[in-house]
C-alpha cells in the first residue's frame, strides 16, 4: 500500500530520472520536434519535486492535484497540459485514500490516461505518449486483475510502457508537432512516449 510519503518519493524519482535523461529527451525532440522536451520536463518535475518541502499536504489527492497544476503552469508546450491533466485525473479516484493498493491505483491510472485522451485526442499508433501509457494501463489492469500487488503490477506496466515506447520508432506521427513532418517522422522514437515510460518506471521503483 502506497501512502503520501510514497507518492512524494515517486515524484522525487520522476524528477531525478527526467533530469538524468533530459538531454536524451531533447535530442529525440530535436529529430521530430523543436528540441525542448527535455528542458520542458526537467523544469516541470523539478518544480514538482520541490512541492513536498514547500507545503504540508493533507492527502494524496491534494498532493497529486498540486503536481498536476504545477506541470500545467511550468512545462508548457503540448506535453505540459497533457501531463498536468494526467496527474489531476489520477488524483480523482484516490480522493478518500491514505493508502493506495493495486485496485485503486488501477482506477486512478485509467482516469489519468483517459484524461490524456480527452485532452489530446490521440489514438493508438499516433506516435505519442499515449503509445506508452495505453499498453502500460492494459498491463497494469491485467496484472492487478489476476491478483498482483501494486509494485508487481507497476513492474508489468513499466515493461509494457517500454515496449510501447520502442514501438513508436517506425510510426508516422499523426498528432503534435512531429505530425508536421509526415513520413519523415518515421525512424525516430517519440520523446513523449520516452518520458512517459520514465514516469512509470519511477512509479515501479517507489510505489509498493
Ligand atoms: P511541443 O511539441 O509543444 O514542443 P513537447 O516537446 O514538450 O511539446 O512534447 C512533445 C510530446 O508531446 C510528443 O513527443 C508527444 O508524445 C506528445 N504529444 C503531442 N501532442 C499530443 C497529443 N495530441 N496527445 C498525446 N500526446 C501528444
Ligand atoms: Mg518540443
Ligand atoms: Mg515546444
């Protein structure tokens, strides 16, 4: 069961991982975008990681809502509102929880991913962060449904996200800035699918 402290560790781990990979994310975005995804995400997650020291949060959902709002106001670009929506929606199903288990986290993850779709209208195969989030959600629900605990279901989700991320390489982008390149977007891994995988991998390491 993951408590508020565990969720704060997750965000701290996201910040560390995004910072460590910021240059790689920017290089991926240089190939099919405008070379700012790493710096956008590093700025956002650094601000989020600082929240735990700035404020005492009464609950997991209050904390995740603040994370979402902070991402909306600091990341910018296409990904800021999408990741912001993800964390804001993630908070919803956790409103009454002090300790989150696999079943509840599954409901939150579904709400978060549906929020990304509601905002960005991405479908599978469009070469976006959804191509990592969608298989991650599916793997999580399948693992949790067959009785896995939170950490184990997240491990399955992280592996599925990584496979989804890798599968974006040959895709032709149909959403976001990369879609302006048409066929020339093929042959490059999507930056947003790459950062989404880092966030889920960080969850697998911290939430249990
Ligand atoms: P920008 O393209 O505005 O510079 P970023 O570089 O921060 O923003 O983010 C780009 C990433 O955002 C893409 O790699 C893609 O994964 C994601 N993205 C863009 N548009 C959408 C969308 N409509 N739905 C889901 N994800 C999207
Ligand atoms: Mg960009
Ligand atoms: Mg940009």
